[in-house]
């Protein structure tokens, strides 16, 4: 009597865990970059609008950052480190480079982007009573935009390093 074979996709071995991690990592990248693109669109639509519209846009951006962007960037970091450690990790130059880039993204996010985002939202909200945006809003918004652009470049650089695996040691001849 022949034995039924189990489909390969049902096997929860190492190969499938790697595929799952790659899928989650890719979805986290889409979540991170997609949320940032949404904020760019919202910012451009509210530029030059009345203060109430700017405050509404800022609140959407602030909420989205905490609900979409931050979990996305952390999911990227965790799944990236997890996959890297499964594949030899710290011995691989590309993993070291990618880890530094991820640390820079997280540092830039928490040291510069989040404070600038909070300042821009607070300034816009405080300006609501006056009916016109405070001049300080432009500075906070610009800082948020520039640091956000840096984060996108760092994330894309990390993706390039991860795909092409720069500095990866070649396999030894057997």
C-alpha cells in the first residue's frame, strides 16, 4: 500500500520558517514605506490649507505613525535580525552593514522624526485658536520631512544590502 506524501508546504521545517520570515519582512517593508507615502500625500494636500485642515492632517499622520509606521519598522528590524541570525548573522559583513543601517533608522526615528512630528502637531493645534499657523510650524515640519527622507534612504539602502548581500564571504570550495 503506497504511503501518502505530505505536501512540502505543510512541512514546518527550517525552509518554511525562512519563507515565512521573508514574507513577514516584505509585508513590514510595504507597511513602512506605504505609510510614509501616505503621509507625504497628506502633507502635500494640507500644505497651504486652513489651520483646521492642517491639524486634521497632522492628527492622521501622528496616529498613523504610531499604528502603522512604528510597528512596521520594528517588525522589519526583528524579522531582519531573526533571518540574519539564522543565516550566520554576525559573521557576515552584509548583515553587519544592514544591522548598522537598521540601528540608524531606529535612532533617526526616535531622536529626530518623532519629536519633530510631535512638535509640528502641537504647534498646528496651538495655532488653531489664532486661525493662522505659527512660523515655528514650518521648521518642525521641515525637520520631520528631511529626517523622514533620510529614513527612507536608509531603509532602501538596507534593502539593497540585504538583496545583493554586499560583503558576503563566498562559499568555500569543497
